[in-house]
C-alpha cells in the first residue's frame, strides 16, 4: 500500500557552498533565474582567506541575496570564514566532510567540490554540525586549553620521575605524590647539592615521617649534577604550567559567570565538580533546543549504542564512533567518580560492569549523565533528584530474587529451606 511521504523536497533558493583551504577558498553560489522560471544560475569564484577578501565575499553574497552558506569542517581554516559570515547575518552551516563526499569515480577539484557542496546543500541533503554561540566558544577555548596544560604538567611530572629512576633515586616507590610538600622539598635539596640520604629523609612531613627508614633507602643513589640540571628545568616547567593553569581557571570562572545558575544545577549530579561543569557547558552550551531530545544529545556526543543489522540479524553492537574528545574525557571521569558513590549512577555502573565490563559501563553511565544534563538545562526550574542505590533492587521481583539466591547456594552444595521471619 502506498503511503504519503513526509520528505521535504523544497529547495533552498539562494545558497552558497565554500571549499576552504589555508590560503584561498572556492565559492559556488546558486540562485534562481528570474527570466526563466524553474532554471538556476550559478557563479563559481576564488577568494583569498585574508580579511579584506572575505569581506568582499560577504558583500557579493549579499548582492546575490544568498541566505545560507555551507562549508566543510576543514582543519581550523573554516573558523575565520564562519565567524565573519556569521557576523554579516548569514545562516552559516558547518558540515562534516564525510557527509558530502563525491560519488565514486567522479573527478575531484576545488571547483567541483564547491559546486557539489552547493547542490547538496540546496536540496537539504545534509545537516549542520553544532557550532556554539560566541560566549560559549570563548569558554570552550579556555576549558580546552586548561585540559592541554594539565596534560603537559602530567608529562613533565612523568619525566621527572623517570629521571630520578635513572639516578637510582626510588622516591616514587615510597612517596605517593612526588610533587607533594615532602617530595618537592627533597627534590629541591637534591638540586641544591644535598646527597646525604639521612638529611634528605628528615625532610619528610606529617605521616611520611613514619617511613624515614624506607626513604633513606630510596634516596640512596647516584644523583649527579647532570640529573640536578635536568630536574631543575622540569620542576621549573611544572611550576610555570601550574601558574598558567591558575590564571586560565580564573578566566574560566569569569566567563562562566553568565551561566552560573546552570553550573550550580549540574553540580548536583554525582561525580560532577566545578571543572567538569565548566567543561560540559563549554562543549554543549546551555541552549538545549539544538538537541530536540536527550537521545539527540547522546547521539551527537557518540554516547549512543551503535546499531549493526543485516538481513534481519543483529551482528553485535556497532561502535559508538568518535565524538567530542573533551566531552568524552569528562564524561568518563564523571562515570568513574560516580561509580564510587552509593547513588543510582554508582549502582548502575556496578551492575553493568559486572555483566558487560567497565568500558561499556562507562559509556552507559555517561549516556545517563547526558540525559540528566539535558533535562536540567532544558528546564531552569528542574533539580536533580537521586533515585538511590536501591532503585533496581526495590523493583526486582521478590520471588525471582529468592530463586536466584537459592540457586546460588545450591550450586555451592547447600540444601536450602526458607522460613518466614516473624
């Protein structure tokens, strides 16, 4: 039986497609032919990516009455073009290059790419990628840079530990935090020329003083002036990075102020701290109208289960794919932190981890967190209410739980009889 199709075949009448490179871009603009109804005119022209040339491009598109401009996400070269055209009032779309590939066998040039992109865009056969508004973009730059600085600091700390191992200084075996108060004092003394293990061990503070004999053994090595020079550079680098992190965090706090109410609501979710809340807002924004449902948000973040089916048979679960790595990193950290709590999310992680493994549990809990975030940001009056660690247990059939326990005890060789308690 034929059914009515819900496809929208309406064309975008005035559209432009941009193939962007580092030095230049190719622009294809397509508009209706006013003299021949049903026919279309197109113009293909090369522009420089310098600011003056981009302004000329915006003026030309305005003259052609172009309303939508579509471009591929090519490295970071799309950003200045996107921002300038956005400021000129165009409806600018950034699309995934994978969605607009040429048909196999067709020749490929910059001109053909621009024409193909424009034709696909005017028929509405592609969808735009999520590009947050300017305030969120600024916050995103800061939070991402903070992550990169923390990674650099961790790399320098690892280099320092390897250098001490090279000098047969086994301080990291005894001290949990090499760059804590005690560890830093000992390394500073080593750089200054102190080599006596007893003197170095006496610099231990608080509970670490109970490990002075072990410290004495760990600090007996062959630390030379060469090691002192390199260790001094590494510590100085760590200190400089940590100072930069503090400055960036201050900027993040200032730019997060307009979204403070949303950040406070996110802090109610187990596992989310101030840094995670700032990262989440920076990556997905606070306007959830961009994502019609929580499933759309999870799909965009690649935290939705993949579907792989052929000939009516499911072939396992497909890969979730690769999404926003900064958001994925944060959601993974949230899931691991929540797993240590006696909450609904913690119990959900443990239940899935027992059956499917920790990696699937992290993805499942991350998806649950995204669902909660979507609801909290969609409704400013909503608040997080934890369902409790006993949520699943309270809804499991009592008879089924009883049978499961009996089977487990019988498998261990016991004969089980049940008596109802008074």
